[in-house]
C-alpha cells in the first residue's frame, strides 16, 4: 500500500470525517464534537486517497469530555460498564492470538477458516479459495438492504461482515465493545485497502445523529453448533474432502429444517432498524399498521434515496438453481414472495 505521512488540516473524504458525520457527544448529546491534536496519514484506496486520523482525540466543548483515537480507531470504551469492557478484552486477546499467527479467517471471508486450536487441531480446514459469503451474501443481497448505502454493523468483532459489505460498495461503520478487536479489524482493512470506519463502544453508550444510517444490523449465529459441524466430520473421517462436502450439504439441510421449525425466531441476521423512503418490497405482516401510525418517520429528508453503487444481486445464470433450492427447502410461497420483491426492485430501477 502506498502511504505517506501528512498533516492535512483539510480532511477531504476522510473516513474519520465520516465518524463526526454520524456521532453526537455520547455524554451530553450535543452536536459539537471536534477533533483535537489529530495526526493524519494518507492512504491509497481503490476509490482514491483518504486521510485517516491515526491518533488524537474527539472533544465536546459543551460538557468537556474527550475520547481518544488510537491506531485509527475512536474509543468510547471508557463509558462501558466494567463487565462489558472485560468481556471485550477477552475477545480482543482471542482474536489477537489468531492475528499474530496469520489466522485471518475471522477477519476476512476471503481467507480460510482458522483451525480449532483449542481442541488440538493445528491445521485449517481445506479452503477452495472462494469467498465464504454464506449468510453474509444473503444479508448484502436482501431486498431490504441491497439498495441502501451507509450501514452500521453492531457487534462487528474483527469485522468479517463489515469488510464484506464494504467490498460490496456499502459505506460501513463497525461498532464493537472490544477495543483490541476493532483495532485489529482496522489494521487488517488498511492492509487490504478497504475503507471502513470502526468505533470501539457499546450500544447504549454511543449516540448517533438522527438518520445517520440507512441500515443498522447485528449479525449473529443462532444455531452456532452447526457452524463447525461439517469441519468436525471432516476431521473425524481422516480429513476426507468428500466427507467435508457431504457434511456441508447435510448441515445446509439441517439449518433449513431448524429455520422452518422455528419460523417465529429471527435467524442469523437481525435488522435492528432501517431508514427508508417507501415501504419495503418484501411482505411484512403488520407493517402497514405501523406505517399508518408512524409513516412520517420513514420519510427521507432528501428527495431521492441513495442507491449504493455496486449492489450485486444474484447473477441471472445462478437464479434457476437458487430458485430450485428455495423451492425445495422453503416452499412455493417464499419463492413467489422473493420473485415479487425482485420485480418491484427491478421496476424501481434496480439493475
Ligand atoms: Zn458533550
């Protein structure tokens, strides 16, 4: 990566500037945060040059609080309760252990999964080099999300979802209480030349400006036991690739059975909130009633919703197999709903 030190006062297009665009003072709620003593460094991204603030602090002139910026990450962790901070320290150390050994599987879906070191397996599961999109792809491709632009990833950890969406063209901010985790995530994103903004802090201990984000989500694994199941079967069967493939298929079926069996529960992705100009193009029972009561809140202040530039829906040649899978695992009604939402998206100018 090309980089040079700079002391620019004009921070144009800076990822850090984005932070002040979205943040209010987390203590008094005033909209007067400024940078102090910032040291900037210029980075070359595919999108252009960006001045990143490596160190310094943000300050609120109204209530006098300051919060540090270290290693390109704003830290609000002083506001967190002790138990949350300690939990964050644990996860920071956990991921740092992998980072130091170039185990980047948790950082980047384009990297192989990391080995189950805690269980005495010191080698990674075979990796075919394809990005492990999975549920992350479903998130990016979801009709509610694919046309949005600025998104907040709550509990981003070391950033695999944040990085994935940023590569897809979303303008990403990642938030996590583990300071060391987000510092590692930021360092990794800089290495990979992906512009992402990370904040160390916790939900409930940070204040965002109204309508800062088009989409806010927390990405979590509900049936986490299934996550490593195929890998375990691979190891049990003398590291047979056939076993791994077969077990992965079985895990896919099991996952869908669980989803079908517990339809009331949200699986994997929780969309916490979203700013939209019009009603979502997917069926959501009860939303009409909410809209008639609170519809004005959904109105976007600008005339046109922003469309994120590189939304990539499933390519047309993959659609028949996708439709077939949906039909097998989820049935005709969800498939038709998906098709209907696709047509609406297309009619609204989706490409
Ligand atoms: Zn303040």
